[in-house]
């Protein structure tokens, strides 16, 4: 089939596939295996960390018992390397029996019993990125049905080993096939990554109609360099990406690596803050069985989570890039509130930054600000008031800002501040 015929076919399909099952009105939250556990299939020598049902049950236990679920972290997502190298006699994908002896349906029950949801991974193409069986066009329907029959709640559909024409056909077809199962299944598409992430190669309005979220850019690695590179790419391209997001349709800058080996405490706060501003999925990839207290505190920060999960679902933007290597990010929130992140890209020492809300385009008036990571409330903030504060190298200061008159009635009850807030009058 030529590209033109394929495009016509696609137009026809897309008329009928709007994926409107009401899922993911706010960005998904949960845990995914890939960044931390990769394709470790050595259960003999590494039984606790290999890709097996043991790992996913352990993670489900931690999510259910350590306060994650109540905060919204609900998806347990299997990534690559779960499959057997062969499909079964009916042509269905099957898990590698030595590592998933109970099968996926049983694992799904275990996860559902804990009021969590199960995600799984497949690949539009001949093979997954690690060489396991792929989902070619002729297998899309059977794979969607298999996942639904197992009780899967989320599909990450990768795009290794396929060409752009197959992707153009396959991603909408999978959307249609998932819809046809009748089971509400969140659908994460890696399609943009494989065609450069930007228009004109990527049609973000079509993508928003068929997928709930999509990876746009490179895989995250366990380093601050990688986090910075991702933030930079999303910000440089925000004119294309920011309008594409909204309830039920999210850009996915990839997993949270907080709690692993590559980020300092400040850098971990920076990732959490920027992912909240970007309305990004909060999908951790870490070892919840061995998590340091500072990582836990950052990942469980209620106000950062509330900002990420704001019901308006408007993705934030980078407002300013200063010559001093301070950057300012801003996201509008429901009920006239907003979030500001001041990020230092410096590598020397804490930097004293001076600004005012008026300089950041706020209307005249009086505001209060809750400092998300130190728990202090700043009162008496007129839009024109100049204020100075210190930002650590590769760290952030993150503010939740709201008009002063709201502060007494609604804000306090909506955002249950972790500590009784101390007041600082400027
Ligand atoms: C691709 C994806 C990653 C992960 C791996 C698995 O690189 O982008 O997130 O799923 O494949 O092989």
C-alpha cells in the first residue's frame, strides 16, 4: 500500500475510533518496571529483581501498604520482556511460564484485590525493542482481546520494528480494538517517538483522539543530564506540545526516576516539580521495597501531586530563561490558583533570585503562596511586591499561588497541608 492510500484509510478509521472511555481525566499515576529493572530475566541469580510475577506482586504490596494508593499511585505497569518467545497455539501472546507461572490473569486479580490497576506492554511491529514477539497489524485485534480477557487496565504500545506507514495504521487500529473489547483500557502510544516527536510528522489532534497519553521523546535514564535534556526538549517545543495536552490526552516525558541512584535530593525535587508543571504522568520506576526517606517524601508530596492532578488539566509552560541560568515555569490551575517553579540550572552555589508576581504576568491584587517543598506560606504578597529567595544549584523553589481572599475558606481544606503552615510576612 502506498502512503497516500494509507493516509486515506487512516482518515476513514479515525472517524470511527475516538477513544472516549472517560479514562485519565487527570494524568495517570503509578509504577512501571522499565527504567529501574530493564530486561533483567535472570531469575536464577537475581530472583527479587528479575521481570517476574514476584516483582509485580511485591510492588503492588508496597503501593497498597505504604500510602501510595491513597495518594493516587494506582497503576502497576509491566514493561518489555514479560513474554514468551512464542505465541500459544491460538496465536495469542503468553507470558514466559518460568517467570510468570500463575499467568497474567491471576496477577491481575492479585493487583485488583488491592484496588490497584494492571498495565502491560506490547509493541506495534514485528518485535518489541528487546526482541520479544511484536504485534503486527494482523495481530492487533487478538492481542487487544487477550489483554482485555486477562483484566488488563492499561496498555503501553511501543513502536520498535515497524515503519511509519505501519505505525499510521496500527496505532489507530489498536485504539479501535481496545474500544471494541468493551473493557476500559488506558492507551499509551509511543508512536510520536518513532517519527521525531513533532509536527508535521506527528498529528497531535489525531493522537489525542486515539490515545490517552503518548511518549514524545527519548527514554529517561538514571541521571540529572537525562532529566535536564528532557525538560529542555519539552520546553523548547512547548508551542507544539503544550496545546496538545488536556483531560484524557497527555504528553509523557517518561518515568520518575526519584529514589534511584542518579539524582541528588534537589534534583529529585526538580523532577517532581517539573513533572507537576508539565501535567506529566507520575509513573515511578524505582524499587519501592528499598526507598530512602527523602525520595518517599518528595514522591508523596500532596501539594505537588495536587498540582499535577489539577482538574483543568492545562499543561504548564516555561515563561522565562534568564541569562543567570534561572528558569521560570508556570501552570494555571483551577479556582484561580497557579503554580510557579523557579529552576536553577547553575552549578555553583545557591542563587538569590529577585522578582515579583507582576513580572510573571500576574494581575494586580493580593496573593498568598505556599512553598511546596518547605511547607511555608508566604502572605501579604501584592503583585507588585518584589521578593528575593535562594534557589539551590539544580534545584527548584515551587510555589502554589492563590488570590488572598480565597485563602481562608477553600484552599486550606482542599490542599491538606502536611504540616501546619508557618507564616512568613514579607
Ligand atoms: C523503548 C521504550 C522504553 C521501554 C523499552 C523496552 O525503548 O521507549 O520505555 O519500554 O523500549 O524495551
